[in-house]
């Protein structure tokens, strides 16, 4: 009975979503025509502003790398406070998990809007947004990995009289290093894609150039920017994948 209730409820919600979104064959056909028109104006891409695109892409990479670096560094102590086997007590663990949940629950675009209001337009707002987003992403996986570490090395160090910090630095962190590195690399990939969209709300980077080109109906310039973004993201994904294979 519960299964049928869930199926019927999902079907009703799905249909309500289709109706509310005004999905229709006519709109899809018109949309296909607009897409063809966009592609016609976007091809061939206009790379006349290559220097501006390169500078904006470099700024995007700066935002992503700096934000992820600070985010991952801050995620380690926060994850240690959130993990069951490393947290000093339940109260601290609950507070740490709450901070991680806040960072993970609020989308990066909202963080960017908040920091644009607080620190102004530019890369700093993007870096702060990436830091918060990375904490929500990386700290969660770090803490879960800390909890999965085998108890043997920790118990062996404890038996020799090692303190809590010695156990953490001598057993838990070394055992978690490969997984933490993989998570950090995933964070970089995620941050590069996020940094592109953050520019759309004024947080710096190549998103600003893309937004400007689209608003001015310079679709050929927008296509050039999109191609640069595509190449850079794929290149970083390949590099990240190769590093993860070496480490793991």
C-alpha cells in the first residue's frame, strides 16, 4: 500500500510540474527554431577578443584554485570536529556538522550574491563563495572518511601512550590522505565550473564576459568564450583524473 501511495504521489507531483512549467510541443518547436537561429549567429566563433577572454579565464582559474585551497584547508579541522572518532564531544560534533550542512545546503550562487553585497563586485566575492561551497562539499567527505579509518593503527598508537593529536596525525590523516586528495581534486573541478557561473552575478571571472556577450547579442563572441571554457574544464578533468589514478 505504501509503495502505491508513493507511486501515485510521485506521478501526481510530476504531472503538476509539467502543467506548472507549461511544457508543450509548440514551445519546444519554437525553442528548436530559436536554437538553430542562435547557432547560425554563433558560428563561426569570434576570437577577436582572445586577450580579454584569456585574462578572464585566468581570473576564473585564480578564483577556483584560491577558493578551493582555503576551503580544503578549513575543511580538515572542521571535518575532524565533525567525525565521531575525532570530535571531542557530541556538542562540538553537532555544531561542526551544522556548519558543514549550511555550507552544503546554500547554493554557491547565493553565497556569491551574499558576498557581492558584503565585499563588493569582483574576484574576492567569488573566492569567498567557493570557500563556503568547498567547505560544504569537502568537509563532509573528509569527516566520513575519518570515520571509516580502521581502528587498528589508532588503537596501537593509543596503547603506546599517544595523545589525541598524535593519533590524528599519526594514524587517521595518513590513512585518509588518498581519499582526501581525490575529494580535493573533485572540488577543483567543481569550483572551476562554479566560478564560471559566479561571474554571471558579478563575482568576477569569465562569466562576466559571457554574460556581457549574451546581453549584447554577440553570440559569436559568446561561442568563443563557451569553447574556451569547455577546453579548460575538460583539460582540468583529465589532469585531475590522472592524478587520482596515480594516488589511489
